[in-house]
């Protein structure tokens, strides 16, 4: 355990940031699962609407530094490709 006051503060700050990042990542995963569910059901219109919402959440996470911008772009790209493959 840390003895120095600044080290103790850093631990508290890191805990807050970790909790925030986990919450944001969890939210993004939920949106991605919704898109995947519509893809599996073959509902293209609903999948496109869910993709729009998921893209917004992923971009928000990237802007806050939770995801790297290329990671966010890759996630959105793969989702869009999957949605566009629906007949």
C-alpha cells in the first residue's frame, strides 16, 4: 500500500477512471450486441438503426480516450459490413 499522499491520491483517481472506462466499454458492448441480434434475425432496417446508435456510442468512447480512434473505426467498419451483408 502507498504511504505517500500523492500516491494515495493517484490510486483514488485511477479507480475513478477505471470505473468510468469499464462503464463506457460495457455500454458500447451492449449496443454492439443489439446490432448483432438484429443481424442474426435478418432485420435490416432495425439493424441499420441500431448501427447508427452504436456508431455514435463508439465515437463518443473514442473521443473520451476509452478506445483508440483506429479501434473505434475498425469496430464500426465491421458492424457496417455485417449490416450491409443482410439480404
